[in-house]
C-alpha cells in the first residue's frame, strides 16, 4: 500500500506535540514464572484475520466505469475454494495449539454471485447464491479436530456488489462481497450481553459515473465468563490509514470505540486489526497513542521473555491485544502475559519502507477481574 511522505511527517509531528500528555506511571514489577499463565484463572485470547484482503477498494477505484467489470474479474479470479480451505486449516492448527477461550475474527468474508448480473444495467436485485463463505469452513475444520467453538457475535461491515466480466461476448455476472467481524467462544465459556455496532466514521469511495460507496466498519463484544471470572471481550477492525483521509477516519473510529466502552464496569479485553503500527510507538502512531491515553495496556509490551513464532524486526504490529481494568491505575494491575504472533505475513507499504503485517496475535494473560453474575 503506497504511503505519502507528508502524512508520515504529519504523524510524527502530531506525536511529538502530544507525547507530553501521556501518563507517567512507575510500577513495581514482581518476578513471575510462565507456569502461572497456565494455572486456573488465566485468560487465553486470539485476534486473527480469516480471509485474505479481497481488494474491493481497488475495484471500486477503477478510473472509468468501463474498467470496473474487468477489475472485478481480476479480483474474483484470485478467489478459490482451495485457497480458503488451506487458510482455514492453518488457522485451525493455530487454534489447536493455543486453545484460546475467545477469538476475535476480522475479514470474515462471504462471496455471493448472480448470473446473469443486472447491476451494470441499473438492476437492483442483490446477489444471493453463496460462492464462498469463510466461517463455516473454519468451524468445520475445528469440529473435525474435536475443538468445539461457536459463533457468539457478528457485525456486518461493508456489503458491496459490482458487475463482473464473466465471459466473451461480453457477458456479465454480479459479485457481492460482504465483510463481517465475528467472535468465537470455546464451548466451556459462558457468554451474555452481546453487543455490536458500526462506526459513524467511515470511508467513502468515489466511482466514475456512479454513486459513491461507503465502506462501514464495526465492532462486536460479549460479556464472557471464564472459570468463574467475567470480562468484556471486544473485537474490531479499524480503517486502514495509507493517507490523511484514512487516518482521519481511523482516529474517529478509535475515539468512538473508546467512548462506547468508557462506562464498562468489567475488565475490557480489546482485540483486533487496528491498522495502526504499534512499532512506531508513541511518537509515530496517533491511533495507537489514543488507545494508550485511554488507559489501555498493550499486552505485547508486557510479555514474558522470548516466545515461539516471534515476529521479525521488520514486521508491523497492526493486530493488537489491549486490556483495561476498572482499577486505577491500570498499568500497576497488569499480571504476567504470554503473547506471540500467528499466521503468515503480508507485505504492505505503510509510512516508509516495505514491511510485513502479521495476521494475528495469541495472548494468555492474568488480570484483575470480578465475579459478577
């Protein structure tokens, strides 16, 4: 993804202006062993992208309306049941190893077709025939391994239908891509108080000769009871920020989420693809800094020692696991953490040289909580 030097400089300047506002907390760390993280009372969570990026923005941003069906055909040609199944197997392997209590999945994509299509000619009938559906494939892989997980929350985000060049003549179908964020819970986790929502801040994509399309993003959350302890578990996927407009939308979405969770009495575990490079730290990533200023702790910075599947120095941390306790100050109350990256990597160009973006994070942590029923 191409970046703009001006945006990068603006981000650094903004960070330099605001870093003085960060809370200065001096905490006393006690020596802990990794074995404590496998005792009763610890919480294991995962954040993971399920489907690969489909590139719908590139399709919508075709320079002319005539080029849009050809771009859609290029995108559609990259989709296959075999690739989806391979990705689901890899994720099932990761879940089998980690056995998380709760999983926040982003980019849970459903692809539907209509043949022949009508959108190119002004039709409004939506495509309904399912061609690919990522989540049932993953759940089937888990069940085949004796791992019992269930969907407990879902929010629908972007739902876009475009004409697809399907053959000579030419002939046209319609392809519809719907994006969801989903929370999975292990069979022994009790779930209640399901909440979902879409952000008011959203990106708008202009289309040549057509109405602009908005691409909503959202969040999902549940109150989860794990071994007698209760947490508010939240999963989200914020807008990418390759330019100033993307950053503006991303920051607004983060502030909406912070405001939504502000009065939550339970300890909050917030996971997702935040599309804000935590590697740049407090000086260079405004969205990441906004979350820290709201008393969220990035558990990656609290992990114990070296762990398997460690990220390379060039990997960007865009998937995060953040926690906030109802006890002040939160930083002093954070227990031991084990965290590691999962999934492959995708090369992206963000705010500088080529880097890779990991697909997810697993964290096992201990934090103060309550036993409210």
